[in-house]
C-alpha cells in the first residue's frame, strides 16, 4: 500500500479516496452524532444547526460531510508538501498519512469544530508558505487574516494560531509594518461584522465573552488509545530523525516551511490546554504536521519490512477501534 502512494500518479486521487473510505467504514456503518461542545464557536454551532434540518440531526450526514472534508484536507495538504518540496520527490504519502492519523483515534473521526478549523489552517499554511514570491501580497495577507478570524468564530482557542501567522510572515518576508497591519485588520474583520450585527439587532448574547480557560487536557481514555498514541509518537521521533538528517539537502525555502510546520505542531500541542472543556478531540490539529512527518518515515526508510509493519500496525489499530468503540 505504501509503495503505491510513493508514486505521484493521477489515479492516486481515486485510490486515496478508496483508502479513506476503508479506514472510515466503521463510522458509516455505526454513525454517532457528536453534539457541539462548550468551547465551540458561534459559527460552528450555526453550521451544525444548518445540517440538522430543524433539529432532526442525521448522524450519517455529519459523518459523510466530515469524511469529505478530511479527503479534501488530505489532497490539499499533500499538494502543499509537494509544491514546497518538503520531501525529495512528490508523492501521495502525506495524504495517505493524514487519513491514517485522523482515523487512529475514535474522537477524531466525526464532524467537529477542530475539523473545520483544520480546513482553514491548511489553506492558511499554503498561503503563508507562498508569501515569498506572491505578487498580490496585500490581498493575500488580508485573506489570511480574515480566515484566521473565521477560525476563532469556529473555535475560539484557535486564536493562538495567530502566532503562526505572525511568525510565518516574519520568516518568509522582511518586516514591513503596513503588511502586518493589513493582516491584523483582516483578523478583526469577522468580529466587526459580528458586533455590528449584534448592535443592529439588539442581540447582546452574540457579544458574550468567548470561552477561553486553562485546563488539563485529556491525554488518553483506553489501552488501545495508548497503543495508538505510542505508535504515533514513535513515528514522530523516527520521522524527525530522517528529516533532520536530510535537511541540508533541501532548498532554503523548504527548510523555512519545515520550520513553520514545527511551529504549527508546537502550537497545536499547547492548544488543548486552553479549553474550557477538556477533551482529547482538541489534539486533532496535530494531525497536520504529524502527517508530513509520518510521510517522511515512509519515504526515507530503506527497510521495506519496517515501513510495512508500521503502516499495517496503525491500520489494524484503526480497525480494532472501529469494531470495539463504534460497533459496540
């Protein structure tokens, strides 16, 4: 399976879809509806209610939308890694790894605010990494800020990713104060319209303070999840070794992009500590950088048996979790 996705062939778009459907099959056979949580933003709750068709939520519908989003994210993230030349050659391993990592923990499977935030953050990441040669940088910076503002309306603690935007701008471009101001104005624009709407309609509830609190996040909930966590951590450290060993062979811009991805990982590790309601779900945003790192393991490793064993170990864990936690 890994060898198939090592090729940068057009038919791998379809194979990636089939691969994802197999991994997510238990969620379609035994759909579970996950209700909005305390820390979810007003925009996410509005989208959730929109899909409920007047309160009659259909679990399968939410799972289908979640899968389509995950597949789209996998394709876009894979394209980002290839375009930025983060690996020696273009492959579909990042997309494969993303679908695998987002399937290995049961709480990461369904429709949720972090899932929607990931969609915007992957787009933001691709825009940040292309700022160095962007001909319409002011327009792009405003759109980046606007998307970041929308992220916070989906899930307010994601505001911490503003540090990623500012750091990415500092890494990719020389400091120009007007550019920073444009991006910050973009971030505040959704709140301007939200507050204006609340003022005009007299709806003071829409102006309430967003949920933001320090808490101790949930790390794991079962022995099987601990096994999955160990597999992910093992893959992370192996991938980190391979990436650092080959970093000098990459272009300067590729090395900068890896720096941005590492910062993305650090911020996503801190994020679960900023929730009013602790939940393992909020670690889901780590899947973006972890997928690129796992792809490096599959590509750089010269041991075919090691790659095969690692991949199928993770797939087996996904299958067992789907059977025991979703079917029962």
